[in-house]
């Protein structure tokens, strides 16, 4: 289910006291929506998927797991970094070839900070690290740039930066900005920014942030230009101009940036490039259960009732996938343009595969089953 937090402060209250920085945006308050942590991503090392397994979260028997399908491989393997409680959730990010996958553990079991782990060999070995703060409860709370620079979005909306992923794992973070400062900037005031939901890197390793805006018809995507934040989001189609817009996901591509936006009750994908932004036609949203990005700017979303939608990249159209198998926790791009559905039944993971749209393989086929060792009760 989409996690919803009722915004306690209207936009005017959030940026009050900013003096000469400008007047607040007036308008209705916004119920902030963020994507669940279940997701997948593709790096030079391979495809990665994050899913929660086990039992009740209330009993702390929910255990988040990380899986990898190395580049060129056909099967998934369990590679969750060991020796750290992961009941609070996992987030992950990776850059180009030669940069590690960086995994963050959201605080749980009384922790007030986020342990980190980095791997350059598809999870065979992990180097431990630390972020002395709590990562935000969103899938794009970490970002790794093409040359290894890292960003971390914290629970209070602040953004931290590290010169390299190795420096990030070593705890060498410094503050880039805060939610209050970004909301008080000219582009933040223009959209009525009330929450930061994702961080990423744009072209030339430009730090980027995105979030939820009160002002209707404005997509809150921002780029850091020499310490000053600039508006960097797309113009939305006229039919969505009356909707409040929230960014559910943000990712860098070799050609620019890809974003998943929630505009009112519709989802749109958007891609930036040399000629500006391209925005997809909208698709009805419903309850988002998981989402993620794939190669060439592709985007997928898992919705309620077994529904899933995918879009192949810039200028593409949303395609309804066949109803996903029961228990599907997340989806990942599969070989040749298809998709894998990772279905969970307590400690059992079943992988179902769907062929590319151009083939006759138009239904989900079971291709792998594994049992994940879960120590129920170990977190209490």
C-alpha cells in the first residue's frame, strides 16, 4: 500500500520566518504520498530487487531481503548484507561500471542511525559503513553517481553528500541542504515544496532532489547548480494542470533523468534530455504497491489488485502487464525486455517471468523457487 502521512503543517507554516526570501504559496495542504520500499534497480553489476519477507511487522518478524541477478545470469541469488537488523527496511543505489552498490538499513531495534554496506562483486562480499542519521523511508533515499559520488536523503528531509561511495561507507558525509532551505529557495517557494521524496544525479553528476508540492500543476524536481537550487522539472500536460504533483521516484540515466510522478490520481513518467523533458500520457494510479526503474529509462509500477503497468522509455506508452502472480512483492526488468515478478510466501521466494511484449510468451511462467533462511523471533 502507498504510505500516507498527513502533513501536519500547511506550506505557509513550513516556510514562515524566511524573511526576504519571499511569500509562501497559499493553497490547500497536501497529503504526502511516497512509494513503498519494495523496488528493483539495474546497475553495471546486474539487476537487484528488494522485498520484505517473513511475518508480522508488528511482531518484528518482517525481514527485508536483497536479491541479485548478475549481468548475463538467469537466476536470482540472496545477497542481503549480514549481521545487521533489517526490519526497518533496505534502500539501495548503484552507479556505472566500477562503482559499488550501496545499501542502507533504515533504523530499527532502537537504532537512531543507518548502517551501510557496499559491494563491487554482486554481493559476494560487503564492506560495512555508517550514516550517522536515519535514512528516509523511500526507495530513492540513496543515490550513487557515475563516478561514485553519493547522496543520502534523511528522515527529516535533509540531504547529505559524500565524495565517493567508499567515503559514504566510511561515514564521511556532509550536509548538502535541508528541507527548510530547499523549500525557502526560489524554486521551492514556486512549487510550495512540503516534502523531499527522492534524490538522484543528473548529467555531469549534478545533485538532484524531488518531492511533493502544494501548488497545482508544478512538478517539484530541483538541480543543485554551484550551491544554488534551480527548478528542473517538466511542464505537465494541460489536463493535469489542476492536480497537485508528487514525485514518487527519480533516477539518473546516461542521457538525463527519469521520474515517476503522481499527479492527482494518475501516474506519469517523464524523461529529461538535450531537448528538454518528454512526458508520457497518464495512467490511472490506484494504490501503488511497488515501483522501480530499468534500462533505457524504463519504468514499472505494481498496483493494487494484481495490476501492473510498465513503460519502455522516452516517448513510450504505458502497457498493462498480465495480472501478477499472488504474493508478488516487487517486479524487476527481465532478460530481453521482459519482466520478473518476485512473489513472497513467508520464507519462500518464487520468481515468475514474463517475456517481452513482442513475443508470444504473454503469461507469467514460474522459473525459480528458493527458501530464504529467516530466524523468526530473532529481532525481539
